[in-house]
C-alpha cells in the first residue's frame, strides 16, 4: 500500500487539504518488501504427468526484479515469483535482504527446468547461478521442490512465458 501524506495549503485565506501520494523510491537499496505484484497461473508437470499448480507474482520491471522477495516473511506453498528475461541469458540471483529460504528454479528455452537450487540461505550474498542461459527464473517456498518431487526436466507452463515469446526478438 502506498503511503498517503496530507499536505495543507493556504489560498485566499482558506486552508485547503489535498492528499499527495508518495511513491516508493525507484532507485537505491531496497528497504522494505514491495507490494504484491500481479499474479499469473503457473503449472509444473513432472515426468509422471503429475501437475503442480501455482499462482505466482510476475516481476516485470527492473525494480520489481531487483527487490523480488526481499523483506517478505513468508512465501505461500502455492505461490512464488517469476522473473522472465527479455532474452536468454545466464541468471544470477542472491538472497540479500531475503528473510526466508527459497528454491530457485531456472527455466530453459524449452520451458523445462534446467536447474534447481534448493533452500537458498536467507540473507546470503552468495551468487546463485543458472549455469548457462535461461529464459526465466522462478522462486518458490524453500524445500517445496523436494517435497513435491519437482526435478530438472519438468515442464513449466504459464502465460508469462507465452507472452514473453510474443515480444522477444
């Protein structure tokens, strides 16, 4: 929620009050969790055709991607956050200011999981690498991929990836 500050002004002897909406700073070091981002449906289908359905936030802007899951105190088991890259590239993530463990799932150009880093350590500055170009990165609740049996090679389906194909060169 964006904070609202009331500002008073005096015009012709009348005291007027008008709300002025202050926006979160778009640069510099994040200092708080970002507001919930728009969600998209996401399904991971395993080699045994078991489907796992999620509703994940889509981090679209550079600032949304920078802040990610920072300062959040929990990630729902059926939620998470997806970062769709504008072109295939190596993805480097970190856990700075992230208070809960996350499973980092890297999605290849074929929409299949190319690698998974389970239970990334909260507050760590260590870089978590995709080990090669990927199309997107998905953050899930720590330990969830093991619990659900999600593995490398599983298929990821989401409108976020379909929409990205339409605008990619």
